[in-house]
């Protein structure tokens, strides 16, 4: 026998299930199949008493005859507020199609969950009727006293070489006035050919969208991953980035599962390379949750209805707004859509005690939002001491949340600093200056906004001076080290030569962002110190966040010592952080070393994957005492996917958009002999082809004509710049030969 299951949603959010049964033998077979669906039809994650009391499920007998088995109607009440209650109605349509010598022997239905699982104390792990092949009572309808659900058992006779097919449609309508409001749900279901054509159309549309970005590596590999495997992996990586970009919350099994500001904007900065319009919509949605003073909440929920308060994580992790500015800057460079800055967005007013934010009624432009975000970050400098960005509740390393604690009674946050956040704000200042400079030529800007250019330029100069003065410390033998940060009034350092536990420690993200922020270009003498730190942090799975880990009795640094050694941020390969360092290697011209780290991070190079295969996990832990060797906390909703994607686009393939031009800057070393990229940028299709042909010096050809390249001394690679106003053809073929 051969069985197959297919599930897909269509654009109307109808779910289509198909079960195929094929008898490959030379004798007839008898068997039964069963389906069970229990949609809550509420904004709930778990089944509770209200799922039973305010819910009705009934079987609607066949209306069209033949192999139509009848439909289920599910009606659930949901209270959106104390004064607003709505009905949500779903239809489950069922259809059997027979091929050859096949027949339905019998079919049974129930609207009772209890009957299907075998009793009120039973569950789906041992549904008694499936062991007998029959439902005892066949309860329809079902309401109030039992939990309603849709279950069936269908017995078939399948002749030699014959087949049967079972199709289910699940569709719903919310806010129904009465049952007549949902009559269209029970229209004639799709016939098999219609359903197959629908899926083919959706798949073809998906292929057309993905054609805006297609990558292929080719040739013999000098690493542990063959080109074909990497090509397939990259396709799955794109799916993971899209998932993380368009997330609506409720991924973790928690009633208040939220969307992270930093998480979604980092993901969108990758996603926009192939679906910029969808990324644009999501950015506008998220910007409505910025607070009036420019603070971005750490996380937020999408309200059930318009005007309802949004649950928020209002702990002021200082780095949140930085990712917003970076993502918008990339979007504007990539698309040239300066009109985005004029789009109107609202703000939230926070209720710190309740942990919610409500619409404040104030609206202004995206550019105004960016200004408020930038000003909030600058207001939180340690003005009295070092001038760097205060950590407040914490920075990107969430568990390292002790730096901002105040030593003074009654003071919420002290003057503790995050060097990583300071470096990112240094980068943000360049990004927002670039945005305003570009916008003033295309938009009508107020004098207030134009005055920000000299203000931000001065702030950046001061920040640079203070970073160089305070973020680098000296140890024995004049050795230098970039610290991660320090506590209130610089009472202790983290990532220095004597941390609060008395140990000398290396930090990953501060070294990575020293390069990524651009300050490295002003201090190239730090290269050896950065590489020494990377070397100390290296392991069989890649770069660790800290070395050594923080012991459980380490004072002052927050929650991180409570994590076991070698897990998450406490000395594990926290892949998101590791990819930042891989970016830094590329920016320092060390492409071969960067590729070696990529291979360590790819799940396809690991013999054991503890989470979903073929997507980027959260981390690779290592603690021999706890038998942890490569396991991860989680996957899918993690930032490792989007940073790895950006590594491939910006540093491996070398596609780097700027406000005035597009830069093509392939890396100076590859484990493969060639690659091809098709990417739609603005109004043209860019077809980039790289190959090793033994020509010696790198050569660029644009549409068959040789083009003079320039040399990037920091990245140690050649590049070309094409002004956007010269990209006036539909297709550009660019060949890079080494």
C-alpha cells in the first residue's frame, strides 16, 4: 500500500487536506482511515472550559449526493471585550473520490471529542475507537456538556491497482451575525482536479516570486558541503527568513507570545532583498508600536481588534531601536523608495504597571519616528562619565542584563554601558545622516529635521572619541582588549582582564561590532586584537559568546551565570552572535576564514540536529557534564537565519546597495568554482556570474564589456560601483572572473 498526505493553505486562508490511498498489490484490501479536527476558532492556544460552553459542532448531511460525505459546522463564541462578543463559524467539507475497483464500505461521524478519544480523561495519544474501527454512539450535534470536534472513520475496499482519495476543506468566517452569514462556507467543495490546479497555480506564483532571487553554486567544493546541498539549503533558509519576517506572534505556546522589535526588523532587513513590498508593509505595522518618546518596546502583540491595547514587554533593552534604523536604511538603499519616509504611523502610550501600550492618537511620518528613535538612543548616553550608550535593562545579549543596574537606592538604571550598543548607535548615526541627506533632495523636509544633520554628525564624532578612549582596555604586556561593557560608574568591566569573578574574559559581539559599525576603519591597528579574541572564542561548533563562561556565583552581570556552562549566551555557540563575527571576518578581508566558520554553523554539517533539520537553529551547546554536545534551545524564530542570509548576499555574493549606487564586491576567496545569482533590484534584473578561470587579476564584464574595478583595502577585494541612474536596462549581466 502507498499513502500520501498533502496540506496547503490558499489565499483565502482555506486549508486543504488530501489523503491518497493506492493498492500496489495483486489482491483486494480492506482498511479504514480517520480524520479529527478541533479548531478552537478563538484567539486561544489551549483548550479550556469556554471551548466547550460557548461552542457547537454539528454534522450537516450531504447536499450534493455521490461521494460527498457531508460537512461539519463549528460555531464558537468569542468575547473581544466586556461589551463586544462575536460568533466565528467554520465549515469542514469532505469529499471522497474513487478510482478503479474501489468502494466506500461505511462511514461514521461524530461531533464529540470525548467520543473520538474514548472518554473525558482520554486524549489523542490513545483514541480507543481507532483500535476498534468504529465510533460507539456517533453523537451529532454536540454542545455545552462535551467539547465539540469533527471526527470520522471511513472504511474502504480497495481493489488491486486501485486508488481512493479523501479531500477535506477547512474554512472559516469571523464576526458572523448568524448562521446565514456563513452560508457561502458550505458551497460545493473543490473537485480533485480543481484542487490540484489551485495548488499548481499557487506553486507557480511562489516560483515567480522566488525568481526575484535565485542562487546557484557550482563546481567541486573545497569544504564539507557540496554545492548542490548548499543550493537546496539556501532555499530553505529563505523560507525561514520569511517566516521570521511576517510573524504575527503566538509562535511559542504562551497566551501572550509576542513579536520582538529587534527580531522582526533584523529578519525584514534580509527579507526585503526579494520581497521588498511585503517587508515594507510589515515595517509600517511594527512602527505603530513605537512609544511616544522614541523607545521601542522589546516585544509587542498584535491586538485582537483595532483600538485594543497591545500587550508589551516594556523592559528597556537599549538596542531595540538600533535595528529599526538599520533596517529602514537598508530598505531605502535597496529600493530607492523615499516616499516610505512620508508614510504615516502612530505611537503607543505605555502603561508600565499593566504591561500594555495603547494607541496615543498621535501620528506622524516614518522619518519622524526614526528621529524620535535616534534621539531616545542619544538621550541615554552616560553623560557624566564615559559618554557611551547606557545598557539600561540590557542589550542584545539578553541574559547579560546586570550592567544597567544602579548602585543607588531608588534609582532604576545606572550608568553601566554596553559597548556593542554604543558601536551600533555609532553606525545608526551614519545611517540616519545618510537618510536625511538623501531625503532632502527628494522630499520637503522641515528645518527641524535638517538641523539634525549637524547635531548627529557632532554626536557621532563625540561617540567615536569616547569609544576609542573607554571601550579598549590594556592588560599585561600592553595587550589590548575590546570590552563588552561595564557596570554602574564603571565599577566593574565585562570582557576585560579582570571581570567581576576575577577572571580574564573575551567577548564576541563587541569585537564583531567594532568591525561592523565602521569604527574599525579608523582603528585598523585593532585587527590583531580582534582576531586574537576570535581565536580564543573558537570551538568545534564556531565562535562562542564568551570565554570563559560566567560561573553561577559571578556577581553583577545579571541572569547569565544562571545558565549552565556552554549553553545559550553563557559560553555556547549562540549562532546569531557567531554570524556577526563571520560578517566581521569578511569585512576584514578574511573570506577563507569566514567560510570555515560558515561550514561549522550550517546544520547540514552536523551528524545530530536536536531541532528541526535543514534550518538554522538557535545555538550549539557544549557541556560534557550535562551530556550537551551540539544541542540547541530552539529554531525557526531565531535571528541566526537572517544574519546568515545577509552574509551570503552582502559578503559572499558581494551585492551591496547604497543610496547613490549599487556595489558589486564578491569575496576574495570561495570554496566553489563558480556561482550564479539572479536578483531583481529596483527596475532591473541583475544576473551576476562569478567563476574561477585562472586569469590572475580580477576582471569585471558588464553586458559583455570589460569594466575597470577598484580595490577595497579593508576587505582585500575588487569591486565596481554602478550608479542607480545608469541601471536603466531591464537586464544586467555582470561577470566576475578570477
